[in-house]
C-alpha cells in the first residue's frame, strides 16, 4: 500500500508540474550561470587562502579572523603574480587555470579545512547584543545588496576601458603583451590579473565578485584591528562607518581596484603593528613589506603604503629609543620586500615603455607632446585656499557619476573626526592611524597636481585613507562618554545620528538596486544582452552590438571620442585619451583626402563617433581641441557617405570607403 501511495504521488506531481512549470529553461540557465560565477569565485578564494596560509605558516595569528584575512589577501597577490608569469609564458588557457586552482585546493585541503573550521567557531565575533546587532545587520544588508549587484554583467566605465578590456585582449591572444594604444593597461595590474584568471575560469562577472570580496576583507580587517586595539565596539563601528560610504557599496560590485588597494594599504600597516609590538617577530615585518608591495602593484599611488610603513618605523624607532642601525635596517627590509613584490610591473614598464611609472613624469613609448597636452587637460586649477576646503567640498558636493569628485561620501567623517580634538586619547595607535591618513591624503592631493598640472581629485582614489579614518571616527564616537547633561547624552545622540545615516544609506542602496533589477538577469528572466542594452543609457552596448553583428570580421573600427572597447568584439581601437582625431590631423594634415588615405593606411575601415562626448568637448572652452581640428573633422565628415548606423544623439558609424563589404552584412 505504501509503495502504491508513493507511486501515486509521483504520478500526480509529475503531471502537475509538466503543466504548471515552476520555472522555464531560461530561468534554470540563468540561475545555474549565477551559481557558476559564485562557485568559481569561492574556488579562487579557497586557492588563495590555501596559498596564503602556507606562505605565512610561521606566523602566530592573534585569532582565526586575522588568519583568514591576512592569508586570503596574500594568497590573492601570489596567484596574481602567477597569472602574470603564465601570461608572459603564453599559457593563458582556461584548462590550465582550472588545474592550477583545483590542484592548489586539493594539495592544501587539510590546513585549509582547519583554518575555515576555526573561523566558523565564531569566537572572534563574540556575543552580539543591542546596538551591535544594528551595526552587523546593516553591514550584512549593505554587502548583501552589493553582492547581488556584483552578479550582474559589467556596465562600469573604467572596467570597459581597461580593468576588463586589457584582460580580455590577453585572454584572446593567449598571452600577456604590451598594449600601447591603451596607456591605462600599463598601470600595475595585480587585480587585473585576478580578473583575467576569473575570466579564464568562467567570465567577467567573477571579476565583480573578486572586488566585492575585497570590500568584505576591508570590513573584516577593520573589525579585527579595532577589536584588537580599541575594543570590540570600535571594531564594529569602524566597519559600519566605512560601509556607510555610498560609493564604496557601489564600486564593491564593479570590476574596479580601489577597494583592493584600500585593503592592501591597511593590511600592510596592520601587519607592521604586530612587529612594532614584538620586534622579535620579523615575519610580520616581511609580511608588511609584501602587502605594501601588493598595494604598489595595484596603483602607482600604492607607494603611499610603503611611505607610511617607513615613516612609522622611523617614528617609533625615535620614540622607543631604538638604535638608528636597527631602525634603518627595518626600514630597508620592509622597503626591499615591497620592491620585490612590486618590481615585475615596474620592470616591465621600464623595458617595454621606457618609463617605470608610464606615462607619468617621463612619458615613454607612444607618448608625445600632443598626448601630454590632452592628458594634462583633465582636472581643474585650484587656489591653495580651495585645497584647504576639499574635505568639505568632496563630502557636501561630491556625488557618484558627477564631475565633482565622482564619489558620494558619508557625512559621518565630517561629523565625527573633529571630536578627536576633545575626546580622551590613549595609546599610540590613534596617532599612527592619523599619520597614515595624512600621508595618504597628501599624496592624493599632490598626485593629480604633479601628473596633470591641475588638481584631479577623484575621491575613490582616496579610499585607502578612509580605512584608518573609519577607525578614528569610531574611536571618537566611542570616546564621547563624558558629555552628559541631565537626560541628554552626546554619545547617545551621535549613535542615533549614526543609525539614521545607516538607515538612509541602506534605503538609497536598496532603491538603486530595485531600479537596476538585478534579479531579472540573475534568474534568466532577462538575458545578458537585454540587461546591457537596457541599462547602458548612452546606447554604448547597442552601438557595439551593431559593429559585432553587422560588420565583416575583417573590419577595423576607430572609436573617436570613445575610450571603451570591451564590448567591441571586432577589431576596434578605442580613443583612451580622447586625442585620436588631433593626432591624425597632426600626422596627415587637414585635407579630407589625406586623412582618409592615412586612416585606410592604418587599416581602418570604419569610424564610430561618440556624439555626446564630442559635443561636450566642443562646448568646453578649455578643451585642447582647436578650431582648426574641429573644422577639419566637420569637412572630413561631410565627405563621407551617409552613416551605416545611428544611435540618435549618442553614436554615428561611418564607412571610410564605399564598397560592397563596407556597408555591413544586411
């Protein structure tokens, strides 16, 4: 009887769900694809954790959380260098990378399991009660929403310009090579090598998850450091304050590098504090230098991490009355470790491009005066009194997606940091964090001025500074215990302000996610192509789709005033510095015939014009685009046949010569 009932249940439910399908095939494919991206990310994290734990097996970690955070960060840096070496050897093959990662996990699965087991014990978190639940709940929600956004296809500008574009070119070639047409691709590329590995294993969404992983690591590092030196509440407050920065939550879901730089810069300092507390633990000093070298392997501004370490060693050597010989020896050791880890990128630039910090300061291969003129046009001149007001300006006026600072910050820093002047300060850590912040801020302020002649103030480049500032803000907030009057408590008031700030940030993030509809593409309800076409409001993906589908495989398109080339699967040359047209005028003159002949001599069959950017440049009075160059372009354009494709107000695609093949495949 029981078997008959079971059989009847199978018959009923099989026939019912054949008629009333719970999901379609496209939904199943979408969910499996999203799951596949997550699995690959976890595989990469497990391999990095295993390698990092093996490399630091001689260190004594204060707790399991510190062990995981340091090991994972170091391991990802090592795997990035391994990817670079394999690229130089021409071994960029998906199968090899699957073998590398699976083999690494299999080789170290026992110590890996022990490390994860200790982490899962939860002793590092302790008992969560009261206001701490709000802080942890906010962080979980904020990172959870960013995680959903990270599972969507890439839309972000710099990723399509070089963070993902360069890895795609290397992957297609099966090897690493120098991209002279895209100067950004010659920056130090630790994170881009991780993106490349993820793309070889699965696809570009994995790159999003890697950067999101670094956001989680920054939050965990803040909590662990704060708990270790200031108490558990400061640790919880600091990570929530850092995650209250709206742009941090936005770019955590992008294939950017700023949060990776933030992690390595802070982790280097964190490692140094272990050595400063016990100078016999030389392994921590070497680890600090290695992590600082990895910061230098992400951006040139990562050099501030090395400077912070050296100055702190000198400062503590003086205050602790350590001999100058020992102090200089420690400074040299940490600098040597950093140089060793960062050197592959700078040596490559020196040998291939003639400038270790290409293209800054010394120019280099493919860099001329005209390109320098355009490069120096970015940013704006500022009086020094305006520079003094930058913290106010970037907080109040800065906004993600807008020209001013291009980031949205949290008001908590302006509110809380001034309190450091009045709260009771104990120990040395707060002053070290202050020095860390000041050095990072000074390099940020002066870096754009040195590189461009104007102040180029992109706030997200400053995010490494906001990690120690988050700890200082949390320290100031927790220290406001003596200001009470009758029933009023300043600390309780500020905690209420913090709670309101976190609630508003979470609401704004959630609303943005609702408008982006990530679940539609994650579940397969909306295809990747539909998602990209609908979300890229400047019609970029539609223009690239036309080129990919309608032009002959042998075509080559010059993208004028369009720097992004990731989605152009035909041969395309992006206009990264926006100087492609002035360079051609300088080379070939202003005659339309000479320009056409010159472009065809370079192998171009089509040009795609970004009408919106061109209009903005012409309308900008300070633009380097001269009247002669504008007139030459208008005359050249007038002599072309009607456009093959137009995205009204955004793009126009032209053939350079009238032939049966140049008008595309109908």
